[in-house]
C-alpha cells in the first residue's frame, strides 16, 4: 500500500468569517475517567459559545492506491439541559483543569472547567460537526480531531482544530480526501524526535459511497495539524472498520495498534511508524460479531482488549492477549452491553467502563477487575 498524498496546496476557502471572539499513556488522564462516566449519556446546556470559522482544503489525488492512580479526584457533578441535544464525549485533565469535547445540537464543542466544575470557556464550530478526540501538545495547546457535515446530509470531511488553553482558536480546518471521512482517535508518536510526525491520527474514509465499504486512514502530523504522511488501508467492497481506537502497541519499536473490526470479525492491526504505517504480522482477529473498542498494554507486555459481541442480547467481554494465549476471554457478561474502555489502576488492577442493562434500562457502568497473570 502506498502513501497517500497530504492535502498541501490546491486548497480553497469555503468559509472565512471572523470568530465572534492514553491513549491512556499519560497517567494523569486516568483520574478523569470518573468524571467522564458521570457525564456519559448526560445532556447539558451552555448558554453561550464562541463560534469559530474554518477553512476547507481539497486534494483530489489524496486517495490514490496501491496505497498510579494517586491523584485527587474533583467531587462535582454537572447536570442540566433543555430539549436540545447537548452532550459530552471525552474529558482530559491538564494543569488542574478539565477539557471536554462534546456537541451542542449538531455542532462540535470544546469546554474548559476548573477543579470545582465551573465553566471557564466554551468554543463551538460554526457548522455541523463533531469532535472525536483531543490531546495536549508539546507546546501546551489542544489538538482536536473529528469530522464536519455529519448531520447535513452531505459528505463528511475530516476536521482539525488547534486551541490555546485560554480558548483562542489557532487553527480550524477541514479536508476532503474522499467521499466520507472522519478522524476518530489521536496519540502521541512514541518516538518524538521528528516534530513533523509527533502525533498520529486514526480515521475512516469511504471512496464508493457504500456504507459497507469503509476503509481506514492513518495520518502523521505536527502539533499544528499539518500532515507529514498519510496511508490508507482496506480493499474494495470490503468493510474495513478497524478505525475505532489508536493505541501504542510497542513504544520502543514505534508500533501502533488500530482497533475495531474487519468485515464481521473483531481485530486489531499493528503498524510500524518507522516505515510510514506499513502493516506488520502482529495483528490478531477474533470471533464473528465481535468488536474491539479499546486496547490496553499491561506492564508485563500483555494486552487487554475492551470488546462487545453484536448478538441479541449484546454481550460485553474482556479479551487478554499474550504470547502463550492469543484469545483468552477472561470475562464475558450477558447483562452488560459492551465495554468501551479499560483504565489501568496499577500493575494488575484495572477498571472497565461501558454500558449495561439494569432493570430494563441501559446505563453507564464501571467495575474493577484484577489481572492474575493467567
């Protein structure tokens, strides 16, 4: 598979209005998961947003082939909302503040809260859009990724935002690489010597406008969101959807794992960053109807996978992968609908976060489990 050309040049501005104004690798992020699940599926109402404009760039050649949990937790909850759809999606903790991505009806939003839950600022993209992931960069800015045109009946484009911690918009751009594109997950490159490839983003793309023909894109970029290289994965008329989560597989070797499913089988695919995302033989596939939602490397070099099985009723499962046992289903529960994330507490204790059906109602849930080494 060859590299995709980054969208450099051949750009056109479609809107230019002035604004109205780790993975779980980083252990400091782990203390925020309680807040995240208190907010999960909640509805929120914010009275004012700073609306930011964006520019769109298009490249018609972009898709040529062959291509220790010891920090204090803030004790507050936020509830509110109206008949409008206002939600939170993900939260990270940085310098005693919470940064939260979400949506205000169908517009991507970014919020900053202090330790006691006071809203400091909010910023909203002035178009139908969604933020899917964010990271704090080496220059102490927020790099946010997602998609636009998600609810307008139009083709999706990837969306990139760079924000100062005070809410100032440094950059807000959308790029058109195909028919339907979205950036879903971002991590820091474990080999940080090259500033041009300091961050890596996983996303999805569709070239045929067939919902059963999704492909995967991986982009290496600098802290300003500028692409260095981009690679596409997938085959024509095959549903390649291992674009759910990007995780570090081996930091020393510079390898990342792309998780999700291929056709109807859960999987993760491991790539080498030293060769611009070339696929290795280290990936694994799992049972039919399974989905891989999160990927956690343990201190002893094994892997824990958050998963669900698409059945009636749905099933949640945790999969352990080791050299001696590639598919060890250490936990499966019919009462839980799915596990979305695994958070490390220490070397052998973890939290599993997901949803379950309780008294006939689907609710967020958290439980703790131990990895006993077998």
